């Protein structure tokens, strides 16, 4: 972070699409073979969290291509180049036929993810940060390795209020047509997604930049979060109750409670899709919303903006 740095507090919803680095294995399983016995060709060879990068030395473009290559193998051994826990190596596996005669490996795979989140900030070069936490696979819970990604305009069409034990959610419509494209996602890390915009959301055209606040400046007391719920970008009042300076993987450094009556009436507090909403205190941007208390949606967590700017 640069002393005196200014950022535009965003708080607008965005559609997120990312393509993984290779094909992500989300689970291994067995299936019934032609002889009606259980088949599990990938057992002990592949596991959830592996990324399949190549087949017989040829780089993979997507899930469809990989599935077609396995089906066309005619039961011949395949050499898969995989990445596991940062290490790349080859494994050989022999596809087997299911009851329909189709060659399979017995794995569940994924090559992309999409969803709705909130943009946190824009810098003077149209660089953005969003979410305040990384995009993790819903099945493996691991941080997804991103090959490429895009940000799109989105519109919130439904709000499910949060109640104790069940987090609420913002539902948005993502249109992947060219005119709705906002920019590239270059990085997915534990502190959020980052990239550069090709066009500025219309809601931010006249929003002034504010100073970035150091974590040492954050105090218990009144603050605001910015988000867009009903087609209008608004400030909502919160109360910061705790500031944690110790390094934690969960990035739950700012603890707060929603006190704004309008926000409580609309969402019940913090809901899924609000991750990334900027937190301001004393006119400075100090952080972003990251999580909600599952058992109390009026309470939430935030990450220091300094962490997102590293």
C-alpha cells in the first residue's frame, strides 16, 4: 500500500466467470462395467483437488475435450499430467467401459465456476479488487487455480433474507454477451480476485476516490458498508465491535454488526453475494465484507483493505 493512496469505493454487484488451470477433479467414484462388476480406474491414482493439465502430452482446453478423449481411448492406457499441491507429475490410467460401452475413468470433473459478488474498489489505472476472499471450489473447498476469468455487469433480481442457521443470498442475472463484459480477472487468491476493467460501471462514473485507511486507524464504533441491492448503490450503517491484528487464514480481521434499519429490513443483515462490499470509517476505505455469522446474519466479518492491496 502506498501512503496517501486513494481508491474509488465500488460496492456494485458483478457477475464472475472463471476457467480453471486444467481440469479440476472434484471427486473419484466407481461405476458399473459391462460385466456388471464395479469399476474404479482412477482409484489411488487421482484424487479430489488434482488438476489434469495434459493427456498424452497434449494440453487440455476444457472438460468436453477431455471427456471425448477418454471415450475415444478404446481402453488404451492414458498418460495424464496432473498438478497436485503445487507439484506436477504424470500418472497412467486405463479407462474402462460402463454398461453402455462408453469408456470412463470414474471421476467427477469441473473446468469453470461462476457466481455473483461485489466489487470492492477501483484504482487510478482501472485495476479492481473484489470479494475480499478467494473463489474456492464448492466440493473440494480448495482455492481454485485460475487460467482466465471475466467480470460482467449483473443485476440483483432476488434477495433471500438471512435467518439464524441459514445464510441469505443475493441472486443476480449474468449475461455473458459482449456488451455486458467489464474486464479480466487476472488473479484469484485468499484475499480476493483482482484484475483490470475495460469499462467502468455506470454507477461509479461520478464516485470520488477516498483515502485508504491503515489497519491501525480502525476503531471500534460507527462505520459504513456500500452495496447495491435494489438498483441503487447505498451506504448502510454498521458498528465495528472488534479489530483483530493477528494473521488468520480466514481473514476475519474486522468484526461488525449491522445497525442500519433499511438493510436489516431488506436482507436481515449480511448475505451471500455481499462479499467484497467496501467498509468505510471516518471517510477512509478500511476493508471489505467477507463472511457472515451463520447463526446471526446481523453480524459479519471483514478483511483489512491493506490485505487486499498487497
